[in-house]
C-alpha cells in the first residue's frame, strides 16, 4: 500500500511549521496560503472539493472522479493538519469500526 497520505501529511505539517516561523511562506506555498486563512477556510475548501467530487461521480468519467477524489483527500489532510488531528487517529477510528455493521455503528453513535 502506498504511503502517499503520510507523505502528504508530513508536507502539510512542514508547511504549517514553516508558516509559523515565516508568514511570507503563504506567498509561495498553496498549503501555507490555505493554512494562513484559518481552519474555517480549510473546511470550506474541503466542502467545495466534496461537491466537485459528487459532481464528477454523477456526471463525469472515472478519470475525472479519481482526480476529484484525490483533491478531496488532499484537502481533508489539510484540514486535519490545520486542526492538529493526526492521520493515524483517523485510521485508528476506522480500524475500531472494522467488523462492525455500518448500521450498528451508526445506531451506537446516535445513542451517545
């Protein structure tokens, strides 16, 4: 399995640290620019990418969907990085749900 998600997470973390040291980094780095605009902007960008992925799923070919899905994953990583949530925590949450019926898992979340 590719470790691209972890490599991207590391790049995002490096840009976030670099931005803290040098706000001018936002002029040369897309990631730093979005991080500099704050978590709300990163969240909105994720939403935009989700809509574009939905449109591609409904109206475009598989290559377009793959490209939009890549954008969506990237912007999810960016938002997680902005909030300081490690990708490992996301994987742990997924692993904790493995083997559970999706319906049972959803019902357990509604009860809490």
